[in-house]
């Protein structure tokens, strides 16, 4: 039971320990083979069956928020200036931008609230660092006389390593809007 033969675990992305019937002494770089891989690296060809959890504690991602009630001009980068978590420190709370560390798919979740009056339009867009819009996360038109406009959106994007992304908003008319504190933006690498 305590032997290494029952271990199947991902230590880091694509780094496997897959001993089929070995003691812990086989898990060294000098004795690594196609069956027994070292703890520090290796790869697996073919199928991998796991009867348990595959854990990757270094999956990059962040959840940021806008603190205070900032007034933001149309088309300006949204000031997500603090984080709840920032795994890998790829989100910059000074520039409000995320640098993509791994090419792959990212889940993007966004919640925004602005102080408003009737007939406001809120349009949230994800941009890269060359100021090219990657995609729209959501659009909302508020025809009610509510005290604020609120919207949330969630999408998945395939992003390339090194791409720098940020969020901007468009409004129904030119000018600025006041964002209510605790707006959140989260991105997580999903594979």
C-alpha cells in the first residue's frame, strides 16, 4: 500500500510519476525508463489511467477587483487594482493587465456595476496590448430607472503565451461612469 506503484500524480504541467510496479527506488533520474519516470520530469506516451485526483497546484490564474468607486472614461482600461489571489503573479495591479504565461484556454469571468440613470448601455471588451479587441464579454442595456447598472459575463478564450490582456468598457454616450466597488474580474488557465 505504501509503495510507489500506486502513485499517479501530476506534479507540474505534463510532469508525471507513473510507476506501474516499482518501489520508490525506481523513481530517480538515473533509473528512469519508459515505464518509470523521475520525480523531476518526463513524459507519457499513450493513455494514462488515474484512479484518484490529478492535482496541479501551479495553474495560473487570478481574481481581481476594483477598490473604491473610481470614475472611468469610456475606452479606458478598467482599474482592477487589487487581487483576492494571483497564482504566478501574472496579473499586474498597477497596469491592470494580465500576461498570459501558458498558451491554452482561459476561463474569463467578469462582474461589473456602475452608478447610472435610465437608459444606460454597458459594453465590456477584452483587448490585447496592441489595442486590438479580442472579443466582447457582454453588452447590457438598462432601460429602467435603477440606481445602478449591473452585468456579468463568462467566456472561454484561447490565448497565446506572452499575450497581454486588459478590459475596457463602452457606454451609451461619451464621457465617464462611476464604478461601484467590488467589481471583479477572474481568469483561470483550464488547459
